[in-house]
C-alpha cells in the first residue's frame, strides 16, 4: 500500500515503528504489516495498492489471521 500525504500531519505506526507524516511524504507499507494512523491535524492522504502488479509478478503475499 502506498500513501502520499497531501496535507496535514500525523503519525503512521507500522509494525510498532512510528513514522511522522507531513505534506509530501510518501510511505510504502507492506500488505502483511500491522499499521495504524493517528492524525494531529486534518490529514489528507492519497492511497493506492499495487496488488494487481504484485499478482502478475507472483509477488503478492497475504497473511490471514
């Protein structure tokens, strides 16, 4: 999953590690990672998934819980 911060600030926690978010930041999160978002101001993200590409390349991985 890709996230591009359009405006606002916050934090993204990925597998227990905190990453600060601010405009212009690009964050790539593996699909199998635990993640959470916390906004400190109004946070606008553009997000998209490259699953179709990973499927075609045989790279897609899922972990069902």
